C-alpha cells in the first residue's frame, strides 16, 4: 500500500534530523526569493546550501563595526 503524504513527510523529517538538519519556514520579499532561487539553480546547489552560505556571510558582515545593511 502506498504511503500517505503525512507518512512521507514524517520519513523525510526523520532523515533530516538524522543528518543534523531541520526544516524552517521563512518569508522574504519577491526579489530576494528570485535571487536565492537563481543562485541555487545557476550554481547547482540546494536552497539549503545557498542559505547556509548566506547566513555565514551575513554573520561576518554584521560583526564588522562599520558594515551598513540595506534597509
């Protein structure tokens, strides 16, 4: 008997947890979403790996005293 969507999701979340990953939900503006998708596609990376690198770069930039973040 085929698995239900809930069973597939449960299995997927379990695999993520076993790898030390978790699923999150974020809301960004349209331009940011398009930019993230384009980077992932152009560089053949997952959205997770693009966001991981982005978070590391943001952490570094925000730690610098004179860095200005676009508002």
